[in-house]
C-alpha cells in the first residue's frame, strides 16, 4: 500500500522560509518521479516542482530561484525548501509520486502553508 505523508507546513511571514518533507512507503522510491503540487482556495492544483530518478529537477516559473526540491532515495524522502515566501504561495501543498511506466499517480494528504503579509 502506497503512503505519502507530508509534514513541515505552517504559518510564516512574508519573506520567510519553510521546509516541507514527504515520507514515502510502499513503493520502490528510486523508480518514481517525485513532485510537489499546491492548491489555493478556488484554484486548480498546480505543479510546483518535480525531481526525476536521475535527480534532474523542474520548477514552475513562479517559484524558480526561491524553491528547491531534493530527494533522498536511501530514506525514501522528498523535500521542498521554500525561501522568500510570498502571500501568493499560500496553499495546501501535496506530495506526488508518479511511475511513468505504469502511468500511476499517488498523492499525500497535503500540508497547509500560509504566508502572511
């Protein structure tokens, strides 16, 4: 059974930093593309950052230069370091594990990030 458990969300002032963590279980972690998505109230879920098995990364334009995604295959963990946070970064952040070969998506329950101005 696949489980993705996010942690690290909270309330932070504009300009501050947070580090999100996602612990994965039930999968061969190194074979999955890992990603962070977010969904603000009334908005569609959007991709924030992704990291491939070869550690290549991709970012939404809105977070480039401020957010950094990383993974630790030995611990089955993926992280999102968020800096210079803005009120528009306020959203529920979701961890995603994607197996491209089977077109399979798995989601965590989400963690709330609130940035006050």
